[in-house]
C-alpha cells in the first residue's frame, strides 16, 4: 500500500509540475477585417450575397476553436471590422496591430490584401479568405500570407476536369465585362488547354439591357454557332449569366459562374459530416453557409488546429506547423487538407454544384500527381514562381 501511495504521489507531483502550462490559460486573439467594394447595380434579379458573408464563418470557427480549446484552457477571441472603405480597413489593421493582434483573416480585394501584407510583414500571419486572383499564388506570394480561398485556377481546373470526364470537349464561352469576369475567363482558358477542352467560340458580353423581358429573344441569337457541347459563362457578378440556361441556340448545358458551378462551398455539400457543419452554421447565422464563410472558417480552424497541437500562439511556430507534415485540417470535404509550401494555398477538393444539388467533387479520379491529386487543381509548384517555404 505504501509503495502504491508513493507512486500516486509521484504521479500527482509530476502533474502539478506540468499543470501551469495549461492552468495559466492562453488567450488567442484573431482579427477579422472585411471590405467588399460596391459593385454597383446588376442587370438581373440575382440573389445578393449576404453582407455578413465571411464574418459568420469566422464566428463559427471561433466557437469551434473554443470548444476544443476549453480542454486546454485556450481562449479564442475574435476582433472584427466590417469596413466601408479601403482606408477604414487599413485603419482597422493598424489599430489591431497596435493592440498586439498578430493573427488575421482578411476578406478584401487583392490590391488591398497586398497593401496589408506589406504593412504586416514580420508582424503577423494572414489568411486570405477573399481574393481569388491567381497572381497571388503565382508571383505575388508573401511568406506570411496563407490562402484558404480557392484560386480562380483551382475552380476552373475542377470544371475543366469534369468536362473532360464527360467528353464535353467543345464549348462556347461568354465573358462578362468586369475584371473578375476577365480573370475567371483567363483561368478557364488555361484550364481548357490543360485538360483538353476546346473553346470553339468565345464572345464578350456587351449588352447593357435588362434581360428580364428580352432574354428569350437575344440569347438564342447571341449563342448561335454550328455546334458545341456546353456553354461556359464567366459572369462573376451575375449580370446576365442567370438567363443563359434554357435560352441557348442549341439545347446544351450551361456551366461556369452560373448553371453548374465550381465553388469553395455550398449548402448542397452534405457528405463527410458536412451536414453537422451546415446545421451549426444555420443555427448561428440564420442562413446557408457559402464559400466566403467557409474560407474564413478554414483560416481560423487552421489556427485552432495548430495551437492545439503545439500549445503555443507564436505566429512563427504556427506557420511552421501549418507547413509541416503533421498538419491536417479536418474540413468536411472528404480529405485532410494541407497547405502548398510554395504558395501558401490550402489544398482542397472543389464541389461542382447547381442551385439544388451536388454534381461532382473534383479532382477527377485519373488525373494523377506525384504528391497529391489535389495539386492537379490550380497552379502546381513547377508552374509558380513562388517559393515561400523552401
């Protein structure tokens, strides 16, 4: 009995020595800054994006982090700023830096993201949950910027793989007038070449009329061509793309930014435990989770996963862990997700959805890769000039 008592005392003493590591607790403050420029009036009855898209995903991730962190006495605190201008967003960043916040999730345009990256170099770790521009993963990479939002190339590669799978290799493409439309179309042209899809006709959308009364007359003439297997639409804002399905010259499916679309997330994703995530989000936000919400959620959950494993909120240690083989983000997409060491992009499957159902999840089986088939989506290491984690 005496021996057992001594053993118990030794165990309790060892526990007491280690207890201060967690008993003292740890506060992890994360800044969320959002600025979405006014896109102006659209020319269709497109359903507007929720003004809190992104923010609500961040809030859910904080709840999830605190659920896990409660066992380790880790406390996650979200500081938010929904900016009305670029200058207001920059001021919020400077204020949070002055308050010693060094972890940020940003939903801002690419140019603003680059300016914020300049401001925070050596001071913070940033998760880009908004900008899809490929240049941010090709040449404008920053060592302290991670991307949880899929790039345009990742989205269009997923779509082109599926078109190749279905043998719908000849497409008619319509490109809208905005910078985002042109960036999406540029990415799809690359994807088409990469995966054997032929753009037989490409036309810019130049109309500025309200299509609600004229779509059935104008679109069949606009899409007139000898033959094609599908119509690809690049209309990120939603000016005309909603009217293309069922109004084409030939009876063909519509894909792209409308019709069947490649997205980061959608309410129809329900496998791999996603229903549980979707339900918790609806309870929090009173609406469905979208891609911006998911990207913000993934950034904050990446932080939570790292801090739980390393028991430290130091940004350099978090960053090192995110690029290590030990990091895997459980993200309800059927795969454990990781970050590309050359660009900081979160590898992830791409759901191909229509408004009421999931059609497919890319990558398509058969597009092999020496590391992971997830790297068949977007720019691979050999295609990028970035080397942020050599």
